[in-house]
C-alpha cells in the first residue's frame, strides 16, 4: 500500500477521528474543529469550529455529520454546507466518548458508562424524514437498493413523473425514508393538489363545450357524478383514466 495524497491544513492540532464518505472524508481535531475534505482533489469543502473541546467521535451519512466532544455536547451538522442544525446538551454529566446514529435515534456513551438515546425530532417535535442527495452515477434503482426502499415508494414519496425515471437527479434531495408512514410527504401533497386542479380544469372544459350543444341527460348525469367526486380524489389513477372517460362522454354527446 502506498500513500497517494497527504491532507495538511490544521497546524499542530491532532486528528482524533476520521470518517470516510463516498467522495469525501471528515476529520475531527483536538481543538474541536471538523474539516470536510474532497477526496479526489484534496481540497477543503468547509472547516467548522464545532466544539469548544476535543472531538472524541463522529459519524456521517450522505446528509448529516453527528459529532461528540469532551465538552459534553453533540452537534448535528448539515453535511452539505457545514451548518450546525442542532446542539444536544444536558444528557451527560461527563465527557462523551462515542456515538452512533441511524434514521430514528442517536446513541451516545459517556466516560462514566452512561448511554443516552436521543430521538430525531424537528422543531415541531415531529420525526424527520430521511433525506439523500443524489451523487454522480446514482440512479433511482441503485438508491432504492442502497436504502432498502421500494422503487414505487421512492417515486411516490418524491412525486416523480414515471416518464422521468431514467433522467439524472444529481444534486437533488430525495426522501428515502418516511418518518411517519401515515403522513404524506410535502411532494405527495403538492402532487395531489396539482392532480385536483388538472381534473377541475378538464371538467370545466367539458362543461363549457356542452353549453353550445343540445342538452344530453346522460352526459349531464355523468358530469354531476364527477363534480361530487372531485374533492375526494387522492391518487393519480383517476387522472390517468380521465382522458378516455372524457372522450367516451363527448362521443355519446355527439351521437
């Protein structure tokens, strides 16, 4: 094994912990600093004074860096821009020596042997959806396998048009794990509202065209049936079949 690149930047402060991502490496230093390096070029992506004392442990995924320190705090950092999202304090009365996290919890261990479990929460005390930022070479299929989520769920949660599945999503943030399976994502809500608007628009087009023709009882009856169901539409299946229904209704009217 031979050394391909040396990363030097932070003076005489010792490196306490190193964690490698897919294209970057994060280093935690004895003075509380965290530096994220770009592996290919060796350039610094950002440098952050995360703690007042030495960084004792650190874990990272595609969107977050979580670090602990001898200052008895845990920092949750946005891995993209290096901004501290949240500081966890008060859970330990001595040096925090190690930690680990997944999509649901953070586990931290103190030098006195006490383990603390922290749940991921937003400012509104809701669980947080797991987010992934697409990297070069990644596809919807590879990401679905990486996070053990079905391709259909990935498409549904992020409101992806099925005709755009093969396009590149590099740099875009996707939900790869729902915090609450019973609550639609923001993208799902936006897609549902868009579908309702489209159906209302098509309905009014039919309504407008009928006014200039002979009254047709069967068509009027079907219009009334669809107007009652418009407000309860919650899937795109209705929209997908709506075009053929409209065509059939217009043919009956002309007949």
